[in-house]
C-alpha cells in the first residue's frame, strides 16, 4: 500500500470520528464541534458525487473505481455506504426532487448531517413526554426545526436527548445529505429505527402528538456503490506495516 502524500477529506473525517467515538468517555462539546467543522469542509465531489455530471470522465481514485455518481440523475432515494463499525457509521442519502423520508428517531445517538447540495425541507421534534408502556410509542413532541434549508448551509447536530432527535426530510430539489451516526442503528442492541406520524395541536402551536407507525410501504431506499477516495480504517492500518518505517538494529 502506498503512503499518500495528503489525506482525503473523507479520510480525515473518518480518523476524527474514530478518535472521538472510540473513546470510553462521551464526546465533549468541543469534540463534536470539531467534527462539525470537518463535516463542513466536505463537498459532494469528495464522496464521489458529481451534482450536475459536469466532470465527464474523471481520473480514477486510488481504489481503481472510475467515474462519479451524478446527483441530479438519481431517480430514487439512494444510500451510499462509506463506513460502519460498532462505534459509528458514515453514509450519504441522495434524494430526487420530491423524495421524502418520514419522521424517524435516532435512539441514544449523536447525529451530524451536512447538506451537500440542493434544497431540503426538514422537520424535527424533541420529546416532551413519551409513553413507552403501550404497544406503540406515543407522546407529546416539541417542534424544534421546521423549514427549508439550502446548500451551502451549516451542518446540523442531533443529540441523544435534545436537538431534534426525531426528524423527516423532503427534497425540494435533488439533494444529498452526508450523515455521521454514533452509535449506528442496531436492532440487537436496542437501537432500531422507529417511524412516527405527527398530529399538530391547534391550541398549542409548535407542539404535536407523535405516534409510532409501521414502516411505510412506499419507502424504498436503494443502494449505490461508494465511488469516492478509499477510506483506510484503523484495523487496516494496524494490519499493514507498509507505511511504518522499520527499525533495524546494528547489533548481530
């Protein structure tokens, strides 16, 4: 393996996420802000997406894959998987105009998101009171985000217990969102993705009744290959000595 002269932006993001989310302690506010600043530097081209298809036939990345995904040409909601481990995941959701992802939660997670291009309507709630004793979750939610976001804009942060932990996306134009989740979803570890409907309360502006619902039958997310620069994980780096100088002893 060759030693790169300069790390790609996505490699820098991976290294930072690995450092922050692999520690035993919870991330500090300063660490989360550091990750947010790194996320803010990343553009669609850095993760293998060409928004308008203007780049023609770019040179291949070091992993040998040629070409880029044309953002404007994605016909359905599409997920591009970059990395996942026990501590965090990195991926990109691409949306065609009108594509919608319903209200869903992120149980016990910290989520950082960057709108890479386009315009997106985002609605987000925090729980005020939730009832978990029944078959389905139901409770009162406070609306903390309700508006259209246009790229370029500041990355957003969702915290485990505040910051809009339940949210939905509707693409106003073709757009893409880079997501970092820590820890990632896991049915086995009690972190499933749960979907909700919201019934606004006329007498309480800014509040709604949130009720768990089944996975919408019309929600289909397609997969697409990651065509950006390769990510060298910590395990891969530890398993290779190609970039580590070997010390030789002069003693026989």
